[in-house]
């Protein structure tokens, strides 16, 4: 499994400005430009080839000028196209331009037609994008995208692709479709959700010798298995099925019984001790022949069962009977997951909304897992509004319903009513097929039934669900034609391969273990302090990488995670 182990901080532009202010004395633009030049050097298809660099009117343009100077000095044939007035560049960017100019570089007003580009660099706009890209900037973006395609060359975006809103992941007008993005200081949420993943390509993080979290609290975090590893406890020997909870799934109206089976099978394979299904369709089968371990009941009997957690909604329909059942489910004191049709009923029925809010007063955990259209119904808006600010929508759902909320889709958002939010970086468009949401519900309810807290259950299930899809695709099962049911076994595999927190860290372990054998608490502390977390194969090489030894190639076998010292400046997602 190659999925992220470590959660990374994410910053919206306003929070990044605080870091910028705190580190104002440091030559950040020089570091950004140099890091970009290092990556550009490794990406360029020909050594010393023709590099086209687009520089914009702000500090993103400044980064571009610094990178251009370094690349010129390394022997590349650099053409910089600058749109704007030199005299109106901000101070740092103006200085970067002067250095470039003093070094013999010159800025062009249009893209030269002759060269065969080996690399294109986008330094038009970064986190300062204020409105949709239009006019000559849009023409430049369109041309850059077309040239990258025509010349089969990489397109490297500085900080974020121009036209992408780094806060939200929404495209604002013409947008650079980067093959690679080098993002400075810290990740931005918009790179990982909505349109971000499609437009950023492969993302490299250059920390610029800063430790962002020491300078300002992050706006959000990516989901890494470290966020839930404490709950990945090895099974104690003296346990039995009763130790792992009773998961229930309620739904399955006429012609939609399959949704409950998918959720039930996922709940079983994610470790629930027992799984009970309540099927609304009176003609539903009494047995799932492919998974006879599942116990099928009438809905009333399910609600009377001693459950540890309950998921409502898969294939539930919107009948009066379904609505009454949902009201009764809301009155139960167990963790309650509402998905699919349960969310549509919640959106339309005031008494259900009251019942869900009342759960929060009683301290009962409620979880909502809408896709964008279901979220739009719950927020009385439209899907485009939800997608325009996915994190905002998830946070609004969490606060309005006083529930944990998951906004599904590319870069799933998990939001808590207290304002914390997380962006998932696993997943694949292969998941865009019917039933994958039902599988996610089954995974979540399985973890809840095993006693996981609501937030950790959501983080783990969302992360593992995406990882499972990646695993299926990597093994040739998809992307086209991957079926929801096929994800389940992979999800089980991913869960069983997630390192529990008690597991020693690979690179710290030899030293830590020896220290423990010597019964030296001090040595154990030292071993952990200097080890990179999480496991990585390259310790101690990755504990600090001087600039000259940084591997320029993003695919180099280096730890994709920052070291605990915070000093390593190079990592890739
Ligand atoms: N935050 C920091 O400390 C650092 C920032 N750096 C770079 O600085 C960037 C942010 O710089 P800025 O705040 O100057 O912002 P940008 O360079 O992203 O863009 C702002 C400029 O573009 C104009 N503009 C915005 N949207 C436009 C549109 N649609 N059409 C035409 N013009 C538009 C603005 O009027 C302004 O002149 C980062 O993304 C990063 O690349 C780096 O130098 C590293 C350090
Ligand atoms: N393009 C995509 N990239 C990543 N994940 C996706 C993508 N499309 C769908 N998914 C995931 O697949 C699942 C689909 O859920 P949902 O829309 O509720 O499906 P269904 O109702 O058919 O079960 C969600 O977990 C969602 O995040
Ligand atoms: K850019």
C-alpha cells in the first residue's frame, strides 16, 4: 500500500499570509525559485533544453524570475514571457526581475514560436488569484496547455496551477493543466479536492526551510493513517465475536436491496463481530447467498436488536414507512450513520432534522455521508454551490446538523462540528460507479461497531476506501469497470496492512529496540527524536538534506514525509 501514512497540514491563503509575515526576514522567494529550478532541471526532457516560463504580475511571477535565472545559469535556453508592468511588480518580485535582468535575461511579451519546448513553467498566479483568469492571461494559459500537449513536455506549476483557487480547488476561468506542481511552504486544500487533483498533476512540497506548523496553526489536514493509527489495535488473543460489535444496516426498499448487501458485506469484512441487515422490501430474500454470514431481518426486528452502531439509508427509498423507521433509528442511543436516501429524507423532513439535532444534545454521535447533490439538498442549495467550496459546505453541514460530515467525491472532505476538517488524498475516479458509497457506509459502521470514535472511524474508512480503489486499479482491476463489490476485499487488505501506532517505526526501530533492550528510556527518546516518522527506508539520509544533495527527481526513493525534526525540505505527495 503506497497511501499517505502521515497527515500533512494544509493552509488556506489567509493562514499562509500569517506564515509569510512571521518569516518575512527570510529569503523565501529565492528558496522557492531555487527549489522550482531544481525540480525543473529534473523534469526537463533535454539537458539544457528550451524552457518556456510564464511570469505573472505578483510574487508568483517573482518565483518564476528566480527559477529562470537559475535555469539560465545551468545552461537551459530560457524564454520568459511576462504579462504586466515591471514597475508595478511587488518589491520581492521586482528584485527577482532585476537579478534576472542583471544576469543577462530578458522578458518577452509573447510566446516565441520557434523552439521545441522541453518544459513549460507556470508562474502566472499563485495563492493571490483574485478573480477568474481572462483576457491575455487566459490566452496565455490556453496556449501553455496546448503547447505542453503538442510538444509532449511537462508543465510545471509554481505553488499552484494558475486559475485554480488554492483554497477551494475550484477552477476560476482558464486554468493551467499542470503535469507537476511544486507547492511552497505547505500544502493548500485546493490542490487536493474538487478540480485540484486533475489540474495539479503530481505534487511536490518544498518547505523552504520553514516548519509551517510552528509559525501558524493549519487550516486543515490531509488524512494520513497516523490520525487513526491509535485505533488499529492488534486483536487480543482472548477475544470473541462479541468483542467486535454488532453492526446494523437499514435500507433495501423494493429493487434496491443490493445496496444493503454491499454495505453489509463491507461491514463484515472490515471486522464487525456480527452484521445484521434490515430490509424494507417485504419480498427481499432471507439470505445473501454470497455472504451467508450476514443476518437478514425485518426492519423492526433490526431496530430491536442489540446493535453497537447502525447505518441507515442504502437503498432505503423515501416512503412513509422508511421515514418512520428513520425516526425510530434516531431515537436510539448508538452511533448512527445516515447515508443516501436517509439524507434525502433528512433534507425534506423537519421532524427528522429535529431528531438529528436532539441526538447531539444527548451526546449521541451522528455521521452524515452525502455526495455533493445530497449535500446540496441538505443545505437547500445546488450542487455547483457545494462544489465551489467543498470544505465550506462540509463544515456548514457539520455545524447545521451538529454531526460529523463527509462530503464525498474527488478529495473527500471530513468535517467536525467543532470546525476541524480534513481532506482525503486517496481515491480514484474508478470509484465513480454505483454502490461504492454503500461500501463506504458499511466500512464506517464496521469501525463504529468495533468501538472507534466517530471522527476516527470516518477518517479511517474514507482513507482506506480510496486506498482500496487505488489498490484494485494498480492490480489491473479497473479503472474502467471496477465494481463496488470488488473494493471490499482490498479495503480489508488495506486495513490489515495499516501499521498500528504501537508498531515500531521502521527507521527508529533498530536503535529504539536496542535502547529498550538496554532499558534506557533516555536512549529510546533520543532514537525517536532523531528518527524520521513515519517509517521510511532511507533513514538517516532523509533526516536532513542539504540543498546540494536534494534529489531533484520527484520519483526518487526518498521518504515522502517530513522528518520529525522538520528540517527536511523535500517531500512529495
Ligand atoms: N507566501 C509566501 O511567503 C511566499 C509566496 N511566494 C509566492 O507568492 C505567491 C503569492 O504572491 P501574490 O500574493 O503576489 O499573488 P500572485 O502572484 O498569486 O498574484 C497576485 C497578482 O495577480 C493579480 N491578479 C490576481 N488575479 C488575477 C486575475 N485573474 N487576472 C489578472 N491579474 C490577477 C493581482 O492583482 C496581483 O497583482 C505564492 O503563490 C508563491 O508563488 C513565494 O515567493 C514563497 C513565499
Ligand atoms: N472521481 C472520484 N475520485 C475519487 N473518489 C470518487 C470519485 N467519484 C466517486 N468517488 C467516491 O465513490 C463513492 C461514491 O459514493 P456515492 O456517490 O454515494 O455512490 P453510491 O450512492 O452509488 O453508492 C464516494 O466515496 C466518493 O468519494
Ligand atoms: K502558478
